[in-house]
């Protein structure tokens, strides 16, 4: 360890604050005397720090350039001479206190959610980030969008803006800002200040799709009042300009296509205490109770939140206004009044299905209430199915065998599971229908360049982690690998330009983690899919197979005291997964009896949902020609299998584009703008932010960037600093050349 001088500035590792700023008072053989600096949470104080043993904290040298207002000088943190976790955390904190929520780390834009409105997105900002604008290089979400648009204008190359972050970090709003810029910046210059004035029909439809996707795909959670419960990739297509170059006018948006991933269907049937189901249910109930709504809303009128078992009883302000905005969005994407009516009838049917109860009679069961106004009758009426056939499909199973059909009865718990499965799949089918209709209305032409906007879930770990978290974290592993490769390419170009030798093996790589997750035959996910089609397969058996096969893998672990769990050591950190219900969730089965029942609906809309979306329900079929006639085969469907295929296609699409990265950061777990009632101290929780910097791969990116050349100076600053520390003449009395000065400075620099 280098000797620390009096008054030297350092960072001291601290469990409560992550890193604390301190000044060295004196150094002994075993103890370091320091003075901690004061901030909003702690006062200035002296302390003695052990230098050896287990209690000795980690120390880092502190950049003097970041002291005071220094962080405001660095819009791009890669320009900081010594960049590490403590420096990044301090710089983000200092800038956040001054309402500077955007900061670059190399090609990555960090966006810290302020939890309040800031004057950053008006017409003036839009113009300033336009082509040739004075602030186009400043850190801002508009700046990232402008770079993407420039790639299309100047070279007509497809682009992608990748937005990630945990729930409440601001991904949804950031996505909207990117889309707004791309739509508004492509308007003629005189129309840009008019916000939505001068928009083409396609641009209006694209912006109009946002509130629709939010209503059907977002929900209130403990972390966020408007949390996206699905991932999405939106391709915004632009017309090909007559010529390419810097002076060519911005091309207009001509089409769009929406792809969605992993809708949280289970939220339809249950929510945690303090959370809600999807916004659209609450909007419809509020509108049905309002005298102002002109919608018929059959199945909702006369019912409140207390009427439905599937809904937590939490109201929210402005539900009626939000409902009107949803209706306007449905109109904008081309949904007819008939389609809108059928969508809300189906939503009402889902809620009434949740009120259907079953009573066991030995190994069979029956529906408790069957009257004309019972939940079952209302659900059947809204779905257009026979009120006698629906309870039969819910409480019995018919299986086809070579000898004929076999009918078996279901216990009340199994019947309730079937009811919930039907509700989940109905909602998913409606959601997919809305996305597909939006895509059809807006249109997407082949062979035109586009700017993709990826709003994807960040790394997740909770007290209880299941299939959803495994799929989400697998997604982040794939994106991290792509991100590493992108940073690697950037660094390669920099080193070649600087003439620096480096070792590619120094760069972190998560390939072995991905191999553990998706390796053919022996990967965690392929083994799960195989177990789903094993006769007698179970979640517990799958977990035991994983332990036997991978117990020596450095990225896999298990706790002998916690049966039915396993640990994956992700690039962002270890996550413990509970295998309970993994197989059931992955199969995502819906009874063929219920599928056939709904296919027999008198409503064309409902029939279409089940005829067109068979694969969603895992009952699709395929045919093959054996030479002796056509053979009908059942498709091997699983949630993870379909999702892996979607991710493969997504990555192929992204890899064909020029990427731009935005990492959204949630400044505190309480979703508060300020720490104090006087609203003078912006709430920046260091442990929470540090955790996000780690699992979003920001720190890994810094490690990648600094692996070959950890300390960086501009040449001018390097020589200027060296001239103050090195003597002007050497021992021989001759003047030192500049190269020798630089060498002396390099020797004097060390990282503790």
C-alpha cells in the first residue's frame, strides 16, 4: 500500500454510506487518523482507522478534481483521471443535488429520476438538441435521441436506444421522451415548437400508443405507481431521404412496430398488499361509476372495487381522466367502437370469473352459484358462451385416447386453478390483440431504416425469486454480454488511436454464466423445458438435477439448509431462486376443454382470440409428412422456450443496428424528491444507487473500460500537473524533456 501523506484526500469504505469522504491527518504503522467530511446525513468527525486485519476498511484515493463544484465540470465521467465506484457515486450525488440528473460514463447516459418536474423538456430544449444545436453534446435524453436520429439522417443506418433500470427508475418516462424527440424533431423546423402540431398521422399514432400500452401493461407496485409490467421494443421507421449528409432535412417517421415481452399475467389474479392490478381495470370501474362517461361498459356498471376478488381495493385519483385518455389512444391506433366494446366486455368477464367459487364433493367439484345473476352467468354472457358448457369445462377434463375419450372430474382447488388460468390467458390475449392491431394500423415497411427503443426490465432480486426473475435476469445477462462487446470495441479503437498495448484477457466476460443458463441440454433453462415434458416431472426433481450436474460450477451454488432452492451468481450478484411452481409457470397450461369452450363463443372477437393465439395457450399443433400421410403433432410449448426464441430474435435485430445506452437510476427506495420537508435536500440514497450501478452493469462497464488503462489524463493536464511535481533539470543538470516529465508523473501516481 502506498504511503498516505498529510492532508491527502481518500475514500473510506463504509457499510452505511458505501464510501465516506475523508482527509488524512496522520499515518501510523497500524492506524490511520482521518477527518471525515460532513454532508446532509453526517457531521464532520475525526476517526482512527485500522490498516490491517479483517476490520481494516478498503481505501481509495480521492480525485481532487471532484472536490467542491468539481463534479459539475465532468459531463462525462470517463474524463475523471481515476474512475472507480466511489468517484462515480460522489459525482452523481453532487450533480443530482444541483438538478443535473444526466451524466455520461463513456457512451452510456446515466439518468437519475428526480421524482419531480424539471424544466428540461420544453420546445427550447428540443431545438437546442436538434441537428447542429448548441447543446447537442451535453448529457440529456434528447442528446441520445439526437445521436440516433443523426445516424439515420447522415448514413441511413438503423439505430437502437436501449433503456434499462429497476421499477421506479424512470424507464417509461425516458422511453416517452425518446419517442417524442424522434417524432417532433423530424417535423419541419417551423412546427417543432408547437409540440404536437404538424405531426403526421403515423407520428400521432405512435405517440398515441404510449397511453394505451400503459393502461393495459402498467400497474401500481410498492416501488412505482406506474410500473411497466412487460418489456417492449418499438421500432420507429423513417423514410429514406433523397440524399445523405449533414445538411439533409430530417426524414419523417413513416411506420412503427411494437414487440412485447413477458407480460406479468399473474397480476390479473393476485397482487401483493399495497399493489394493484393493471390500470385499465380501475379506469373502467371509475368510468362506469361516473355520470360523464358515454361508454356502455357492460359488466362494470353497478359494480365497484369491492365487487371483485381479483382486485386490491386501492383507488387512485384521475382514473376517469386516464380512462378518457385511454379511449383517445384506442381511437388513435384505429380500434373501432365495436372492438373497444368487445375489449371491455372481455375485461369485465375476467373480473367476474374471479368471483366464481367451487365446492368439492369427494374427487369432483361444482360451481357454488349458478343463478342468472351469478358471477358465472355474467362471465358466460359477456364472453358469449353457453352458461351450461362453461361450468362443465371448468370442473371436468376430457382426454382423447386410442380407445376413445375419458372424462375426469376436478377437485375444487384444481377447478380454481383452471379458472385463474383462463383469466390470465384472456387478459394476455386481449393485450396481444391491442398490440397487433396497433401494428397493423400504423404499418411497417420492409427495407427502411428504423430507430428501435428498448424499454426492458432491469436486474431483479427479491425475497422470493421465481421463473419471472430468472427470465428477466437471463435477459440482462444477454444484454450485458452485448454491452461488454460494445465497450470492448470502443476501447479497442481508443487504444489503437493512443498506440497503447493491452491484453484482451483483462476484459470481464459473462459467457460462462450464459452457458450455465442456456447451454444446450445442460443449461438451467433447457433442463427446465425438458423436465416440463417428462412424465412425472416436477420442480423439485428439476432442482435436484441442477444441483447434481452443476454443484461444481463456479457460477452455481445451493444451500443444504434451504431445500428447493438454488443460487445463480450473476454478473450483477448472486440470486437465490425458489423452485416451487417453476414447472407449472413454465407450462402455463390452459385446459383444452376451456379453449374449445371459448372457440364456440357467439362473439367473433372472443373466438378470434382463441383461434388466432393458440400458441399462447400451449395447445398449438403442427403437421409433418412421414411419407404415409400427414401426422398431427402437439407443439412442445413453454414460457421459457418461447421467451428465449424472442430474445434471440431481439438480439439479432439489435446487433444489426448502432446502439445507444441509457441506464435509469432510482435515487432512493421511497420515491421521494427531497429528504426534508422544506424541499431543500434532494434525496440521494447512496447504498441504493451503488447497488443499481452494480447490477445494471455500470461498474462492470467501468471495469471493462479501465481494464487496459486505469488512470487517464488529457495530455495537457498530464504535463501541466507533472511540471509542478518534477524538477525542471535532471541530475546531470540538463533540462528534462516533456516525455521524461510525463514518466516521472506516471511513477508518482498510484491507486491504493
